[in-house]
C-alpha cells in the first residue's frame, strides 16, 4: 500500500511538472492562458464510509485548470492584430465548426478572408443594407474587399455665404458669366456625376436695385442649371426670408462624360446678409469620385471599415465576441482555440463594449499570461515533491528488505 501511495505522489508531481513545462513553453504564445495543476487526496472507503483512523492512499490529479485572467496588451502597429481588453473570445470558424480564441493575430488569405494563422475564419456581424449598422442575428466570415469604391453622384450642395449689406447693383445690368462686371461675387464647388467625373459648379450673386434682395445664378461647367435666377431676400436683420425653406431645386445637367443627369438640390438656409465683405463660410457637397483602397480600420467597438482615398468609408462588419459563465469549462483544442461544452454554459454573443464584453484594440495583441519567474518557482517545488516521493519509495524498499532479512 505504501508503495502505491508514493507512486501516486510521483504521478501527481510529474503532472505538476508537465503543466509547468507547458506553461513555460507557451510564455511567448499570443493569447495563451496559463494552467494550474489541482490535486485531490485519495481515501479508500468501506461499506460504512471512511473509518476515523483510515490512512490516505495518496493523491490524484483532480483538474488542470486554465486561468483566464487578462494578459498584457502589446502594441504591434499591424492593423489586423486585435487584442481584447476585458471579457470575451473572438469567434472563429474551422470549416463551419465554431471555435473561440483570445489570440488576435489575424491575417488575410488569398481570397481576402481574415483568418487565424491556421486558416480559421474570423466571424463578424454582417452590415445591414444601410451600410451604417450591423445585424446581430447571425455571423459571417469577415472578408476585406480590395476593390475600388464606386463613385457617388452629387445630389445636395450646401452654400453658406455672407453677402455684404452695402453692396450696389453691378455696372452691367444683364447677367453674363463671362463678364465680371455683370455680377458682384461668385464662388465654386466641385461636384461629381454618376461615373465619378468631376465638374465645377459656380454660383453667381447679383445685387438688385431692391433693398436686401439678391439674385443667384448657377452653372455647371459653364452651362446654366437655373432657367431663371433664384431671388434671395433677407430681413433687415440679415436673415434669409426667401426661399422660405432655404432650398433651391436646380435644373438637371447631363454631363458629356456619358453619366446620368445630375439633379442637385442646393441648401442656402444658412446664408446671410451682414457687414461689408463677401465671405464663404461653408461650401460642401455630398458626392465623391471613385476611390482606391487606402487602409482598413478596426474601432474599439469592433466595427471594421475599409477607407478609400476619396474620403469614403465602407462598413465591412463588426467583430463579434462570445462569453461564457464558466470559462474553465471550455475544452482546449490547440492552436490557441477552445470549444464550447455544456459545463462552460450557454455561449453569449454580443458586440465589443456592450454588456459584460470587453473592448477591442487594433494594432495590438494580448500577451501570454504566463509569469516565467512564478513558473520557475513552481518547477522547483514540483521537483522537490517528486524527489520526496521517490525517497519515500526508497525508504519503504529498505524497510521491506530489512523485514525480509529478519524473516530468514
């Protein structure tokens, strides 16, 4: 019996050394969670339970429990490196099999899919048709589109100008865009057609003989887009009175590029008549040309965007995180991944930064939680335990040999 008891101690110490060895081996493994060997004593029970004077029968390995504490966040500068600060696991798919990982060292494969080094697809919430929100009802593979951003034709122009209150009517009574003496002021903005070709829209301001009244003429590439000028009327305090809704609907303009007709609405509600100088306070439009991909961005809430050199951003999805009530119930699968089990509880999936989920940080990785100094101390302790149990076997062997010699 004594030999078996000491043998169980050897097995326990050996398991402790194996766990420590595995921890040390994974000191540099991204997202690794250190393990701890946990032991239980053994008592041989009888019909009526364990007797009061019973001697234990050794030890056994009760569990190898992984410690899911937060690892240090190390900056890498690589956009596709993502760290989780707080609770949650990345969702990855191995040919349809759901796995979970804390290792965010993702990369792009030949088809543009974001994958782990072992080829598991990162799962995200897919964007809705509005291009600004996501649907959390289901997840899909994250794919980084490298195609150009399609152009967006201009549909609205905002012209916030200040017209001088002391202006006089121009010297030439008949407006002619080619004659600067037929208008007081002008300003231009670049607009885009459906093919992404740029055009110059110019607004001309002509002071009439009536107080607080101006006429605005508008042209694109020198072609008038207003059959008649728009009358701008201001109050004696400089506020715009007409058009009452502050909107000018311009006539359609068909570009020579072969693009569709441009139909533009101009917002002038913020314009005013003050002071003695003409000023352009804001001049903007909502169109843009075609753009090429410049970079990918991952926000703290897990939103993944493709940014283009035309200033446009396209939402590609939102990284999904999953949490469990009992993380230690997860089944290790290797390759820095775990699988769900019934003992881990029902998976709860949500967006980073919501509920009890942590936030994501792009350009960073979560380091291994292994403390090398602590593991070296554990190794010494396990080694001493192993030596003590081995010495116990040697001692019992000597006693047994002495008894045998006495009996001769």
